[in-house]
């Protein structure tokens, strides 16, 4: 990615999400001598990703003069929190408002945090809206607006860390610190949007998330989920080495064409071939196949058996997701016995197939329920006008 520094001179340059080389170029541009560059980059990364500071004033190991120049020319941005909800089960959901884009528009995305016994998973968005129109997904009914920038992707994680107090200095003093030493242990690109339709920014964000001096998450704990943008899968592996999840949801092209229209472009066989070739797979590093259980659509015993046969030879696990309903959705969730029988067949076929307990349904934070509040309000206004 190249940053158009010239076009940003009016506004301040956002340092969040810049990779080391890019940050070094920004520093050169504001007059930091070359010989200091490496050290300054390291200091800035430490303050931004390890200490979570939001102002240059707090960067006490940087000279006053440089802090003043940084404050004049640069910024450490965060998306703005519009709504922060907490579910009865502890799941949290944020509605975030992004900074104005080139047209002065301020768009919104949602982000979810799912605490569990041994981990905390932050589910972040990669686009405003989505182009895929999967028939069972609420986000798909929202029009696509734009890709998120690297700063906006990383900014989501920073906002969540602020809200959870998930900074090392705060955790040290926490009365009831998390066993893993941090609240956010995993990041999944399973919020709004198709991450592999925004590959450059998502890959760069993965690198900052995984960097030991960045947000320092293990690559094993970062997962990019795709509906199957096949040509980008090898690049995801080569450029980031993070974990891959595939939203599979069907065992025949006929059914998948209907559920995930992207399948018409990239059918199942080619998708599975890309999965087989994903680098670094082993029993300890498996691809997750997500499978939403839709009553009478994809939940037969024959489907379960086909699923086992299809995935043979791929280090895989299957996540069975009970369908989460949303207003006006045309699908229903499979019966519980059907889901259990399906899981049993897949398990007997040698694949782990946990049934995902839906989390945060009461605040519409569960899989496929994300749709920004602004969009809901706009829809409500439109329907009121029609009446
Ligand atoms: N576009 C990417 C990232 C979104 S991930 C992808 O498709 O993988 C969101 C996950 O939630 C996907 O597996 C999606 O299929 C699933 N999902 C969408 N709507 C759902 C619903 N109503 N109930 C349960 N899961 C759903």
C-alpha cells in the first residue's frame, strides 16, 4: 500500500495501522533524522499498541519538540463509540462511527466481544456493509458502502481494549485479571463485510495485530473468515500466515449457489482445492468450516455425510452454527435433534463439530445479526414514509 502523504497534509496523518516502513516515511516527512527513525518507530509503536495512549503528550521518552510536531502533523485515531451494549451473557457489542470519508460521510460498523472461560474473542468488521447477499445473513441486506482502512480495522481493536481495560499496565493492577493475561486473546474477521474483498488492508492489519511490538497476538489466534474469495486465499496464507475459516454452509453447488451467491463465481471444488493448499496446515492448525444450520435446507443426514467426504484430507474442524433469526429473515433454525444428529455424523466421520451456542442474541450481536443502527433507523424512516 502506498500512502498519499501529499493529500493528507491538510488533515493530520493517522499513525494507527501504519506498518514500520510507512511510519518511517511519515517521520522522515516531518523532519525526523534518518538515524533516529528506527528508534522513533519503535517508541511510537510501543505507545500506540502497548500502552494505548491517544495523545502525543503522554509519550514521555520523546522530546517535547518532536511531540509538538507530531501533534501538529499526525494523529492517533479511534472510531467513535456510538452505542456500547452488554448482553445478559456478557457478550458486548459496539456501534462505531468512523471518521468522515472523502465525501464527508460518517459511516458505522459493529464489533462484538465474546468472553469465554479460557479466552476472549473480538469479532471485527472489514467493510461497511457487504456485497455478498448471503440469503441467511442480516448484514447482507445492508448495502455495501466501502472498505475499511487499516486504521479503522486496527482502531476497532484499540477501542475494545480501551473499553475492557485490556492494556498491560491496567491488567497488572486488575483486581480479577484474566487467566490468559489479557482480555482479548483472539481476533476474528467475522463481523461485517467480506475480508478478502478488502485484502490489502486486512492483510496489513493482520501483520500489525500479529507483530510482537504491535498488538502481539499469536497468528494462531487471528482468524480471517471468507465466504470463498478463492484467488485471495493463497495470498492470505503467504502474506499473513493467520488462520483461515470458510463459510461453507452447503455440500452441493446447487444449494450453495442459493445460500452464498459468491459460489456461482467460485464453486465448491475450487474452494476446497485452495483450502487443501493453504500453507502450514496440520492437526494443530486446522481450517474452520462454518456451517449454519437451516431447517430443511442444508441439514439432512445426507448433507452431514457429504460434508465428511468433502473435507477428507483437509485438516479441518466444523463449527455448526444454529441459525440466528433476524427480522424478516426467510430461514428457520434446524430443530435441536437435527443439529445433534448432524453433529454426531460429522463427529463419527472423524471431524470435531462443536455446536456453537449463540451468544449475545438479546442485543442482536450473534453471527449474521450485525447491521448498523443507522441503517436500521434509515430503513425505519423509509418504511414510515411509505405508510
Ligand atoms: N464474509 C465473511 C465474514 C463474515 S463471518 C464470511 O462470510 O465468512 C460471519 C459468519 O456468520 C459467517 O460464517 C456467516 O455465514 C455466519 N452467519 C451469517 N448470518 C448468520 C445467521 N443469521 N445465523 C448464524 N450464522 C450466520
